[in-house]
C-alpha cells in the first residue's frame, strides 16, 4: 500500500498545476524516503499546498519535503512533466537524487541540462557527487526493477504521437509494494491505440488484466481534452470517447483472462476447423473493484473558476461509461488530494 499526494494533476497551460505526485509506502514516514512521480510542478506548488494544509507531509517547508525525495520517476521529458525538476535542481537539498526514465527520455532531458537552456546539474556518473541529479536508465529489462527499498517498477513504452523525427514514446509504470505485492498503474501521456501508428497500450492492459482487482485496484490515466476535440487535434492524448474505449479494451482482457482460468482443462480439437463468428464478450462488472483516477486535464483559462474543463471531461466519461456497466469507479484527481493506493 502507498500514500500518494497529488502535487499537480493538470496538463497545462497553467504552470502552477502540472503533472507531479509524491508517494511512499504507507508503513513508512515521508522523511524515510519519498518518490517523485513526474515533476511538472515543484517547490512553488508544494509551498501553496503546505500553506493550505501542513499535515500533508508533517512539514511546513517545501524545501524540506523535496529533500525527502530519493528519486524522480518520469514518463517522458515534455516540460509539463519535468518543469519543476529542472527549475528546482539548483536548490535541491539532501542526498543526490536519481532521475529514473527510459534512455531516450533521459537523453531528451540531458539536452535541457546542457549549459544552454539550463545549467548542467545532472550527470550519468554515479561517482560524481558534484551534480545534484543522477541519470538512471530504466526499462532495459522486461521485468520489475527495484526503485527504492520495498518499491519496484515495471516500465512499458506507450505511444504519445509522432513528429518529424518519428514516433514519440511516453511510458506507463506498474508500481509495486514488494512486501505485499500490491501495486498501482500510472500512465504518462497516451495516444489512443485506435489512432496510433504504433499502438502499444494494449500491452499494458494485457499485463494488468490478471491482477485486477486483487493486487491492482488503482489506475491513473490521462484524459486531456473534452469530447468536442477532433481526433486530428488530440496531439497524442485521450478524449472521453477514447478514454472509455481504452477501458473497454482493458475490460475485454480481464474477461478473457477469467474465462481462460475457468476453462483451463484440455479440450480435444474439432476434427474440422470451422470459422465461427466471434461471440461478443460480456463486459458487465468486469472492472468492479477498480478505481481510475483521471489526470492531465487541460485548462481553458477563460476566467471560470474550479477547473471547468476537468468537470466537463469527468461528466462526459461517466455518461459514456454508464450504459456499458463495466463497474469501474471514476475519480477526478485534484491538486492537494491525498489518497491510498
């Protein structure tokens, strides 16, 4: 089990509320070691949250809370996911901190820490303590890797669109509490598999399906735009229609796993292969016991208070899900929220 605080959950353009989460095992204190999951918003957002509720981390200082961070786990190097990490790098206190991401994401981040856009405050050398940050590659093996004590992660590349250089990958992470085997699933930015030139999210759903809901009952999944956004202007993100399609895909994988488990006894093959129309899967309540936290909603900044775009996106998701009866609970992630996963 983990305690998680939402430092920021927006997808921009409001720079005070960008993708940023801090978590720790529930049986440990924050000062025992914290993981930064994304780092779009940083010290400024933390200071604002602590001013409103200093019980979040049992501290009144944003700098002290950041000193608890042992490593940052980053899905990709877009600024709305690393801005706080970059800006705070020169003032970080505490031990040297690892920045864990895929190799290509770290290489992208290296182009920022290159004494041009920002001073070079990160290094690949484990022995070089003069640098505040240490680049640490994950995903080299198709397996769980220890992140910090009692916490392991498994990395999956997912599509986040393409540009002139080719396909651009984000990441999904299975984050596991090793003593109990309990885990949650966190997505960076997601291009719908139905639109992608390189659909990869299906691999994540297939890995997740056997675990739901016994050992995996929480997913953080982005939905950046409302349904009014056209497919050709999603720019590698989900809208409610595609968000629900992805959940239907997950539900189908869950049903397939459970059906296979029930019919695992060997069956003699038919003498003659026949082509039969596929039987529609019954997806009702397939995701019962699963909570999906909706993250990365884009703001309109039109002067209307209380995140109107997020409210609209959540309403549209729930309206689309209701007739499908998947049994999943939808929760809007909000800045300052503390949850147990």
